[in-house]
């Protein structure tokens, strides 16, 4: 190892002043501390203070953490061990932040602790990232629970209406596909994610050859919560599937008009089929219709009208 040259103290001083680490040394008897400029900046001072004391430090520590931090310091001095802590502070700019600090006792010739020397760093960004991660994890857990509940309902409803294993498998695969497409919207470009019209476009893209027969008019809409978006994807999937089998999309001349509107409390979606075969009134008793009525759960309501001219469906999504 090469020895330090004569400039080493200057280099060390430069490193300390340009780093993000606050360095301090506290005299136990006087309560006064010397420290570098970074230390004072961490506590919100643009210029170094003329004097820094342990009492001033405690004043910056928030009420909820102050006693704990003080007791840790007293124990460290009494037991001659490292003082280590994390706590929230209120800076001179009246901003709440987080710091992580540590100090080591220094003894005199008689073995008495006379000073603490240590460092402090600003960990506010780290704590904010941890809080965001916890929020994301909680939201992910919530979405997974909702997704599992939806899949459980789909399995039950698909089994109720299936006549054989093949039809059950196909119906279940199609409905899980609808959930997958809504999830892709949720994790994709946020500028379009989980808007009702985008969900319908995603479901329509899973069918080929019907784009010209489904006409959309968007007069207002908003981003939906994950559970509402997933439920709406199932509703659109069932409506499109039923329309291709029994309704306006089962021939070449029928069409579907879908109007999206929004007021202060809800997004209202009007689905209207025209030009298809006569409506079978029994369509409203099938498991597909039951899924349509229940897919949104607490996020909204669905009303179906089986009029002779074609199915009409009114969907209301709460946006409060």
C-alpha cells in the first residue's frame, strides 16, 4: 500500500465536505459539537451555524422519536458501545425527513467516556421509496385477491352453464383472457390504461372482423380502479361473445352502438344492438347474463333490457 503524501489531509477534508455524510464530534460534558457543513445541511441550514449542541439536535428530532433516541445515547455512553439509530426530524425549513446516525464513544486516560464521534446521513429518499414499495405491495395483494375472487366466480358460473368439458374449458379460457387483457392495460401506457373505451378496444381486438360493426362515441370517461377495470373487461367480453353468437354481430348487417359519458359521480356506458336476429327473451337467464350482472360487484351496476329490436345494456361505474 502506498503511503499518504503531504496532501492527504487536504484530500480527506475535500472528500468529507463534498460527500453526503455529516461528520460530528460531541463533547459529553459541555453538550457542544463540532461538525462539517454537510451535517448542518442535513438539518436544513443553508449556512453552517455558529454553534451546535446535543439539545439542538434533540429539538430537531420529532416528538415520537425523541425519547427513544435520547435513551439510546445515554445507554451507549453508560455501556461504552456504539450509538446507532434512525429517526424522523423536522428540518429548519419545516420539512419532515429521515436520518440515520451512529456514534462511537471516546474515553479519557481514566476510562471515562468524554466524547462521541460519529456520522449522520439523510435517508429521506430511501424511506419514501420504502413507503411506496409497501403501498405497491399492498395494492398488488389487493389486486391478486380480487383476481382470485373473479376467477373463482368465473369457474363456478362457467361450470353451471357448460354441457361438456370442452365448452367449459373454452368459456373459462376466454374469460381468463379478458382478465389478462385488462391487466395488460393496467401495466401498460398509463395515458390510456383502464379507460373504459380502451378496455372495449382491447376486447374487440381479440375478435377478428367485427371492428366496423362496433361504433364507439366517447363523450367523457376517466381512469378506472383495477377492480372496476377487470370487472368491466368481463362485462364487455360477455357482451361481445353473446352478440357474435346470438345478437347484432351474428350477421353481416347488424351493429353495436356504444356511448361513453361521464358526470361528477359515474361513467355511464350505453350499449345498444341493432340489426340482429329477434331477441330471445331466454338470453337473460343464462350464466353469461348472470356474470354480466355481477362482474362489477361494488364498483358499479349493470342493467340489461332484452327489447325486440336488440339488446340494450346500461353500465354505471362509480368514480367518486
